[in-house]
C-alpha cells in the first residue's frame, strides 16, 4: 500500500491507465454535469490514495481533503513518532505534492473545500476520517463505530453529488481498479441529528459489501 506512493513521479496522463483502471467514470461525469461539484467518498480500505493520481491525471480538477503526512508526526508525537517514521512522512508529502491535486488540510480552514465544489470540481474525502468536531454512531458489520459527521455536513451544505468509491487490487490483478458507484440520495429527517444518523447509515450500507467481499 505505502510502496505505491513511490510510483507517483512515474505516473502521468500517458501512464496512469497502465496502473489504475477506472470503473463507473460515467457516474462522475454525470454528477459534474449538474454543476454543483462531486464528492468522491472513500474509506481507509485498500490503496485509497490512488484515487488522487487516477482522477488527477485523467484531467479532473481533483482536490483531496486529508491531513498532510507530516501532521501525523505531531499528532502522535508521544505515541509512535520516531526519526525514521518522521522522515518517511516527509518523503511521502514531497511525493504527494507532485500530483495534479490540490491538497486541503482537514485540520485547518475548510472554506477551500466548499469553494472547489462551487467551481464544480471533485473533492475526495474519507467517510471514516478523523476531521471535524461532530460525531455520530453507525453499525459496521454488526459493531458500533463512532464516525465524524464532517462528510455529512459537506454533503448537506454544498448540495454536491456524493459518490462512494473504493480502490481494489484483487489477487493476481496487474493493476488497481478504482470503482466509482452511483450517487447516494440525501435522506431528510425531522432533526439534524437524525439526518446525520440516517445518511451515515446509508454510506455504511454502500461500503459494507466491499468489506465483506474483501476482508
């Protein structure tokens, strides 16, 4: 998974199709046709970081909401940070910055994320990330999980299409496959808290089959 990052400098519009196959691209194009941006919703499952070069080198205006790798050295300063790991994070960040992607720090001012959707661009983010301050509970594979409501808030406030996506590389496959699924439908409830719970449950329902198929 991490070794794929070392391939970033060799990737470009002429080589990306040799490394990543995109399935469901028509859903993304249709979503952008609405003119309100598209949120490609990922999870920390498989080589999820390959969505950045895949869509960026295919010509999409790609933005990624995440934490720059060096940030984790500060967050985990007293838990797991070592000089070698810190050097690895810095190296990864240098490689990521060479991608045709605009990086938006999830722990800082988030206006750029809304602005990219207003420009009808693509925003990649993980539904199981640690950004934001609000939390809701959802059942994943029969067990409760606390999940940030940040993706729900982006969805609700922007009106952008939300397309679940996974990056797979089944055993024996020559390259990765980025699978983009049809957009989710917003489910409005009587209270905001209930809306968050119901829409997070809808997100989890899309990802659970992938977890079961590729445990």
